[in-house]
């Protein structure tokens, strides 16, 4: 009786001390499962990355706009077009580009009304000319120093004789490598008013970053969301 009990205890202890005894068969399926999950994760990442690149590569826009502001035919509330006023408005838009390129925040801000609003693509919202000037002193003297503006025009729409909305594509760049129209990453809406002194000034500016992949997904899943100009 004693020897048998001792033998059983000895066998039990030996089994507990041996990491490979009886437990290895259970470990093998777990290792296989972990390996399979790891391979699947890598495969999904590769497919996902490839899918993202494909969506990005196929998200080109057709309506790139017009490089010259004065080449855009303005639309008005009635059948009449306002080419003279269009040219004056285009002069303001050209001055925006010129003052930015010179790093002239004061000159840039002077193109806005005193109570203008300015919303950036990151969501910063400025109110009033002084706010616009101060923020652009920091920008043009900081990480946007020596940058320039590039853009095209999508439309010039007169809401009244003294109010006009200019839409276009735009971006900033440095050096001499001006981006192509297809590379412009932002959509911009600029509302101008003719003030009492007869000068056109910007009353509101809104800048939107184009999310090309999300736009492409939207067009695939819901084709009716595609703008007419892109069909």
C-alpha cells in the first residue's frame, strides 16, 4: 500500500515538473491558431493598404476649374452677366495671391472687410480683419514662411449687384514646383461685397480640405452623391 502510494505521488510530481508532459499537444493548436491569426492580420493589412492606394489613385476629379479668373463667365441673378464687376473681383483674388507670396499679412488683411470671417481647413475660425491679420503674421512668419498660393476658379456667381461668391480649388506651395490643377487639395468659397467706397472686399472665406478616399468611397457606395460635373 505504501509503496504504491509513493509511486503514484512520484509519477504525479514527475508529470507536474515536466513542461512537455501531456500539455504539449494542447499547446500546438494554440500556436497554430496564433500563427494563423498573425498571417490573416498581415494579409488584411496588405489588402487594406492596397485598397486605400487604389481608392486614392482612382479619385481624380474632372472639374479642375479655370486657371485665369477673368476667363470665367460670371452668372447673375438674371440673364445679365457682369464682366466689369467680375474683373474687379478677380483683381481682389489676384491681390490675395500677391500679398500672400510677399508675406504681407497687413496687405492680405486689407482685402477683407473689417467684420470678415475666415475659416481654415483645420477648422480655425477667425472673426474680423484684425484677427485675420494677426493670425497670418504668425503663419507667414512661421511654418508658412516663403509659401505661395496656387489655385483655379470653378465659378463666379453674383447674388446681387453688390455680392458675389467665388468658388475654386487651391493650395500652398514653396519653391518653383507649382502644383498642377489635379493636385490642388482644397476647395475654397470666397464671398465678396462691394462696400460704400465702391471697393470689393472679402466678407467671408471658407477653406475645405478634400478627403479624396472618403469621397471615392461615397461615390462607390452611393453614386447619386457624385456632383453633376463629376459624372
